[in-house]
C-alpha cells in the first residue's frame, strides 16, 4: 500500500512540474518575437497567470525594438482598456 501511495505522489509531483510556467534564468534574454509572445500569453492567461500589467510590460519591450506585431497587440490592448 505504501508503494502505491508513493507512486501516486511521485506522479503528481512530476506532472505538476511539467505544467509550471517557464522561468528565465539570470542573464537570459528574449528576442522581440519571444517578448511579444510572452506578453500576449500573459494577456490571455495561456500557460501563465493572466496579468494585464505584465502583458503590457513585455509587449512594450518588444514594441520598442520594432516588433510590428507587438506594436499592434499593444495598441489593441490599450484601446480595450
């Protein structure tokens, strides 16, 4: 019985680790396209907690580097506010 419980706990831990949001390592940088995608994910709440302010932060970073998609997404989001 203890082995069965241990297996269930291990499976739970492994599955929980697989669905956690990705985190950036110190010094890791993202391309403007990745920043746009991350910002849009935060806006929609896909794979990360939905957070308007974090979405705008990432979209502004990408837009400032000339990413046209980020500029568009940022303008759409700001018009909705």
